[in-house]
């Protein structure tokens, strides 16, 4: 059985994954694009050794943050792990929808895609026309150059890209917006108290300005702070704001891309949520 647990940041995915892993003697595979990096622990809310509770966790801490790690790399790594643990129950957990879709669906990458062409020689209009040639129904705005390039770096047709290659059950965790935003704000405050500033400063002082550190929420803001572009309070407020916006985008993406069974989280008694998910999985699952 392959069980996929998705949802926005701060909703309890890690806690659920470990509970279900004990129940089904499963291994857990990471599907968070920032948690693949070694040393980026606090800002990514990476699962701690204590939180793992002895469960095997794979695809965490597999690449140095100074290196580039692409969705194509993840696709290969995830599929290798799915083959390695094919005789075990597997739980994939994370909030990076594109990683999950690239790994479990029929995404194909060309040599050009693998090298992540930046298309510096093309105008936005030319980029848009190239996207239209592979995806006539695209909803990407012609002025959103970043998304246009990202789409061109995914060589998949709508048919192949939406074809699920594995027998997987998709579970989503959700809660009302106010509760989620309060949890996100509180999580950021905890990250600060746990030493996030020092974690980022370590890489800043080493002069590492990789994509992970310069684009990851919780890291790029402090780089701007260390560069004296913004104040400390502004950096913290930006992390909270961008985390909330990211959570909203995650919901939209998952709802549009995958067939997910959503569960409202009972934060007062998380066991209720675990039991609700267990009932659903046992009705649908092919347990090993």
C-alpha cells in the first residue's frame, strides 16, 4: 500500500504519518522540497529524531543546501525508494505537490528539462507561446515569467502528466483558515525561539546563496535582513505572511491536481483524526 499524506504547512502531517506508520509497519518517504536539504532543520520544521519514534524516514537530509536539487532528481529518488520498499507499506508525506505528482504520475523530462533551461533568450510572449504549444489550456498569465519557465521545464502532456502510475491513496489534512493561520504564526514564533536566525546565519556567513536558501520561506527573508534590506521585525512578519499565502496556494494546487480525501483535523484530540483516517484507509487499502 502507498499512502500519500498532503496538506498545508502546520496542519499535522508529520504526526499523522508517524501514527499510521506504527499501525501499518510502514516506511515514511519525504515529499517536501526543502526537507531534502541537510542542515535546514528549524526553518523547514523537519521531523526530529524524537518525533520519528523509530520509524524509517527516507529522502530527508540527502543533499547539501549549496547544491541544486531538481524535481527530476526527486522523481528518480522517490521511484528508487518505491522499488526498494515495494514489499512494505509506504507513506509519502509532504506539502510539495509538484514533487508528489512528478514521482507518482507520468511526468517525463527531456535532457533540456534536466538542466533547467532558464530561457533567457526568450521574451514573455515567446515563452507563453511555447507553453501553449504543449498545454493549450494553460491558465498561466503571460506576465508570470517564473511560472512560464517552470512549466517549460516540465516536459509532460496533460494525459501523461495526469496518469497515476502507482496504486496510491491520497489523504489531505485541513482545518478552517483562521485556525491554520494562527498555527502558522505560532509555528514561526517557535522557529525563532528555537534558533532559526542562527541556522540561517551559519549559511549566510559561509557565503552560500543557493536556490534553496535564496527562495525558501524562512531563509530568504533573513538573508535580506542580514543584507540590511529589511528589519528583523519585517523579516519575521514576511515569513508569516508568505507562509500563510503558501498554505493557500497548496490547497488550490492539491484540489486541482489530485483526487484527495480531506479530513478536518481535531487538534484537541488528534487521535480522533487518526482514527477517521484509519477507517477510510482500511476500507480502501491494499494492506501488506
